[in-house]
C-alpha cells in the first residue's frame, strides 16, 4: 500500500469514528509526523477526501473535516441503498452457508438488544450485518464505494436509531427476510429490491420524524 493510500485510510477512519469531529482542522505536518512520512502523501490523501466530500479546503484556512448537513445525510442514505442493493445482489452466489449463519448470528444479537435498547451498539452490529453480506461482492470497486458511503454516514450521523428507535424491530425483521431470500436463491432483482427498500425505509422513517418535529 502506498504512503498516500495509508494516509487516506488513516484519516478516513478517524473521520468515520469521529476522532476528527466536523470542523476539525487537519494539520498536514502533524498527520505526516504521526504516520512517519512527508506531507506530500498526506496532501494527496486530503485531496481524495475532499473529492469524497469528507473534507473541505479553504484558502488561508486549510483543510477541515466537512460540516454536517441534512441534505448530505439523505443523499448518502439514498446512495448506499442503491449501491448496497447492487453489491449484495452480486454477492448472492458467493455467500456460503457459513456467511449466512454469521449474518443471522449478528442479527440475533441485534434482536437481543431490543429490550434494553442501546442505539450505538445496535448501529455497530447493523454495520457488521450488512458488511457480512456485501463484502462477498466480486466487484471490488462497488464494495469500495459502499464502504465509502458507510464512512460518510458514520461521519454525518452517529446513530439514526437514536432518533427512530421504533425502526429497530422492523430493521431486524427485514434482515431476516433478506437472509431468507439469499438462502432460497431468489433472483438478483428480488434481492436487490429487498436490500434497497430496507435501506430506504430507515431514511424515510428519519425524514418523517423530521417533518413531524418541524410541524
């Protein structure tokens, strides 16, 4: 892995886990020191992150972690619904019984959290569940795009389930249905639609809450 790629992943991870909060100034020299490299690969990594929408750059100010806005959240949710639907559909013939058993075990842990709901842990497991399915997609570029949008969502919203906890039960049930479709060797179109509608339903629940709150 090149130094620029290492710097890119290092910074992106810290944006995703919110070590670097929105508005945080990214000092190239400090990052280069932490990575024991020059500022050249760090500058290249910053340019990539700017293209990803995770970082902004202003003359005489420098690079900062991008601020959060509702429009970006909705767009990322819509994007990941489309990309992940396609990725899981492509992965279906590459997912073995062990993969599906692992996904169901994660979903069971999510179900166990419903009685004493903890949004952050539920969200972490939710990501694990989805990753267990889309990571078998043979299209590496598509997988990378899905992961990028997951990182953007982590940056934009720590846990959507904090706002719509009632969505958690529906989400677990939809997970079970998606795994059942894959086990039953459903068509690519049916699996893609199920995943896309599952992701979209969470966004719609959040948007409905925002509309109600505004009213």
